[in-house]
C-alpha cells in the first residue's frame, strides 16, 4: 500500500518500522485506503508516540487525495489513544486545528 501512495516514503514501510519501532501500530481506514503508522513506545505502563530513530517523517499514506475530515478523525482517534506524542508528519495536509509545531531547517550554507 505504501508503495502506491502519493506520499510514498520508506519510513512508513513495515520493513523500516519493524527495525526502528518494533511495537508500531497503525490506524487504517477502509480496506487499507488510508494508513497512518504509529510508532508506539511504553514507559512505566504509559503508551506514547515517539519519532523512531533515523525516521524523517511519518503521517498519512494513501493512493489518492485524503479528505480533511478523515485526517481530523485520525487525529482525534490518536489523541484518544495516547496522552503524549511527538512525531514528525508529512506536510501535505493543513494542520490549523491541532497543536502542531512547525520547525524550520537551518542550513549552515
């Protein structure tokens, strides 16, 4: 499914995630029409999301455009499952309704 996605990234493949985040989970819409990998970690019995090492970005993956209502539903579901999370998402979507911190890349050139 990731290979056919508009937002194709190696970071969302099961091969990559199995190596860098062995306990990863995913939110899936329909018959794998949309997929959002979730790099789950656990500390003191608390489940949270953490950016896996060497993984630039995760986010939403689909072979077609994704309706913003589905994006919002995914975020709401994620918020209900995890009390804390810090992941970098692909930036093809407007995030004006969520607590998102946009980060600038500073070049030394």
